[in-house]
């Protein structure tokens, strides 16, 4: 019984790790996968192998993947809506039209080999832009969506064309911000580095 | 208070226990599951985990490589010396200290080697 459960969950985790669109999630799934497989080794009376598997695959490989992800090109997107105290998952549910827009932006990033990272928050636009860590800020104000992007970034132009073609019913408006000097770049991520060169 | 304070506090709390567990697995490796390689990997995981929390390059890689080479030389020389001396082979009390010493050497070599590997990748390799 224990065996069958572990085998089924191993298969599920493996498929999830391959099919997941966000790389960070794939890394987590692989970590759980290795932990389960090390438990299976323990179940088969091979504690030595179990320790090695738990340490190497679940610990070191996960850390190595996370280190590699740090160097990957991350595109940070922030979705703010000040009208609500809390932002629930309702805004990013795939069924709604706005969810479809976020989904489209995600696909846009994946097609350009960027790792999308979407943050939803009820904070005000000032608070978000003061933190200055986002490449794209989407703000919902009543029925209107405003998208703030860096004017220098050619990706924003492409995105604007795409969204105006497909989502003209959503009241999308693009606002270009100039060269923001208060940007804090903690890591060498690609999108901001590309504009400089 | 930085945004990473939860992760760094938890990792800081875990450090002594992880070190203790790694050393336990190395030292007890000869008569319980574990051994030099597994314990060394646990120690290396601790060093690399520290990099995830606080990515500063303060590891003296050159010196670490030197230490690793010295340990490797010891791993080659000590068993060779034991094989060559017949008297040492016949002393029974020497066996356990010998196993523990070799496990310790291998453990430290693996820990230093894996740490160097990841730090080199993180700081010096261009993507």
C-alpha cells in the first residue's frame, strides 16, 4: 500500500515538474520527488542510498537549481488594485477576461525565454514603484487597466501591440515611465541589462 | 529588517544542528548508515544554503582548493602507508581509528569540493 502510494505520487510529481510553466515550481516538485524516492529506498532497507539521495538530490540539486534560477532572466510583474483590502486569486483565475490577460503576458514572457514572476498586491502605485523592482506594473482602477512599463524597453512596445490587438475591450492603457533612476537591481537579470547595452 | 529575514533566521538557527548531523554521519559512518561522502554532502549543503540566503563572495576559493588538494594527498598516502607496513596491519586497535580518520578526510574533501564547485558556478561562470 505504502509502495503503491509512493509510486503513484512519484509519477504525478514527475509529470508536474515537466509540465509546470514556472521554473521555480518545477524545482520544488523535483525536490519533493527526490525526498519521496529516498523514503522508498529506506523502505527497501537501503538507508545508505537513502541518505545519499536525500542529501544530494533533495538538498544540493535543489540549491544548485535555485542558484541557476538566480542567474536566469526574470521578468517581474506587479498587479495592484487599491480598491480592495486584499487581492484574492479571483483576479488571476484563468476563466476571467483579466486572468486571460495575465495569462497572455505570462505566455509572452515564456516565448521570449523570460521567467515571469507575478505579484498581486493591494498596495498603492506609489508604494509599488518606490520599491522599484518591477519591470511591469499593472494597475486596476475601477474598470480601467493601466500598464506602466519602461519606455526604453522594446519588450513593452511588443506587448502593447499584442494587448491592443486582442484585449481592446478591457480598457487597457499604456503609460510609459522614463528612465527610472531609483531602480534597484539586486541581481544581474537580463531584461534591465539588455536595455543598457 | 530585510525581506529575507525569515529565511536567514531559520537558516541561522539550523546551522549548528546541520553541522552536528553532518559530523555525526561522518564519524559514525563505519558502523551505521552514512559515511564520508554523505556527511560531506550535508556539510556542503549548509555552505551552499548560506549562499542562497546571503549571496556575498567571501569564500577564499584559492585557499580552499589548496586544502582540498592536501586532503586528497593524505587520502592517497595514509592507506598506502598502512598497506606497506605489516606491523600496522596486525594491530587490531588501529582499525577503528583508521576508518574514522579516513571517513573524516573524505567528508571534508567532499564538503570543500562541492562548495567550491557551486561557488565557482555562481560567481565566475558567465551564462
